[in-house]
C-alpha cells in the first residue's frame, strides 16, 4: 500500500510544488478577473501581472487591484519597464517619470518585483558605466517602496542582449534590490550556454521566466522579436525541452529557490478558452516538478504514521 501511495505521489503535483510556478496574465485573452480565475482553477497560486491588464481594466486601476487581491493569488511580479537605461538628456528624464509611475502601480498592487528589460532603443548608450548608473537610479527609486528590480537581457537588445552582459552591469550597479531576471526564450534564442548561471550569484537571481518555441534557429533580431511576441509555447511543448530541463536543473544546482513564471506570448492561445490554455500551463508545471526536479508530493500523515508503527506497506 505504501509503495502505491509513493507512485501516486510521484504522478501528481501538490500545491506546494506548483506554488513555485506561475502564469503571466499576458498569456491569456479576456478580462482580468477571468484570467485570474482560470489560473486559480488550474492549480496555480501565483501570477505575473502585465501592466496592460491593470491599466486596461474597464473599471479602472483600483478595480484591477481589488480583483488581484480578491483572487488569492500571490503576485510574482509586475512587468514591464522597457528602454530605461542609457538614454541621454530629456529622454532619460522622460523614462524616469515613466519608471516612477510604474513603481507606484507596482507598490499599490503589493507586487514585490518590477521587471525591466534591456533597451532596444537606438538612442541608448553602450557605455556600461552609464547603464549601471541608470540601473542603480532605478533600484534606488524602488528601494523605499520595498520593491526589487529584475533586469533582463532581451535577445534583441541594442547593447545588452546576452545574460552575461546583463549580469556585468547589475554587478557594477551594486544595489541590494537590483538583480537578474532570466528568460529561457532569450537565452535559447541567443544560444547562451547554461554554464553562465554558474557565474551569477543565486541570491541575485530575482525571477526566472520560462517558455519554449517551435524551431531551432532565430537567426536575426527580427526573427527573435516575431517569435517572442507571437509564438512562444509552454515548457515541454517546443523543440528545446531538453535544454529547458537542463537549465532548470542547473538553476536548482546553484541554489536558486525562487519563482518560475511562464511568460508565453502566443497568438493561437489568445483564441482558445482560458481553461484550455491554463490546463496546458499546469501540465508544464507538472512536468517540471515531477519529471525534471523530481519533487514528489508528500505522503499523507496517516500513511507515514502507519509506516512508523509497522502498519501495512
């Protein structure tokens, strides 16, 4: 009997296991409340919030905030601040104002993290010292609000398009609430070796976003942008499943114990019922928890006590 329970445990996913994995609202179509309900029904306990789902709520931002809080889902983070670093003069001041507004929304939601991605602007400086200085300023704006900033290397970023480059400027900025956002799509698109994770302080990895895609090569920045924005798929649905599994195992090996969020932009999923898409995401979470990380569901207390007392095995 006990062995049967163990087999059942290995074949299922507990709330604790799926609790490390979450969905991004940007993946689903429909109103915010329906997205949150679909995630919850599929077994997820956390959500990454896209700004447009908050500001686009028909009853306004306050109603969106109330909906998130009523959902019972823990907030993974809030995204995304684009093209912030390296801009000159009036462009810099403009982006600082944008950042302040996004941080206020992040704070009002109770989100612990703001995601910022590397600039694709042709006006952005390539000077690492300037980039690091701007990221430090962003982190210092977030610090009084108790918000972490996760900086992510876009695979089509103008000056920073590799994880190694992003880590270098994060280290240069040297701010306690500034860390890394890792995205499997961008790492695979840029052919970043997973060994780069060995060089990053695991305490400075604030968020990991997971997705896959259906072809091996994204030869140009345009290919990467098109694929990233229209045809990502969930983990274990694409052609990089082995690479994705090895990346997650590498992160586990170096000591990363934070959140994983499924950031899946997919035009097809936008035309499917929310429950169908959320179920696909849950299947991916089960694959990662059970088959990749081999985290078994804890046995019920009565079974463990029976084992200790010499009960049926």
